[in-house]
């Protein structure tokens, strides 16, 4: 898996960098977790500070266009990004003993 940044735009007001890049891969399309880890390594930050907006692939190609936001740290991300309702509900449910 190889990642190259095509566009990098600084946004100091929101303490983030808006990135568009190309991802080449073998096999199936990489998961969001794998791409976040790769992008965090590329930008010298933690995966918790990365928000993936889109991984777009074309049928039959091993190339994807990735749009992502890389925040200064996880605290800056928490101030701007909202938690989706389905994840909010997941965190609110009490866990059973077997889980």
C-alpha cells in the first residue's frame, strides 16, 4: 500500500490540514483504520487525530482517491468534529456481561 499527497491545504482556524491524495493498493480496498494509520504515519501524528471523509475507488482499479482531515491533536478534533448518532447510541448502551 502506497500513499501520495496531491493537495495539502492548511486551515489554522480549525487547527487542521485538509489532504487529498492517491492510494495504490493490492487486493481489496483498505479499511478506514488502515488508511488512517498510514496517513497518520505520513503526517507524523496519531490515528485518533485523522478523519477520513472519502475513499473513492473505480471498478477494477487498484487506485483510490482519499480525502481526509488531519488535526493537530485529538483534542482539536473533538472541538470540531461531531460524534455520529449511531456511535453516540452505541456508547450510551450498557454492556452485557459477555461483551
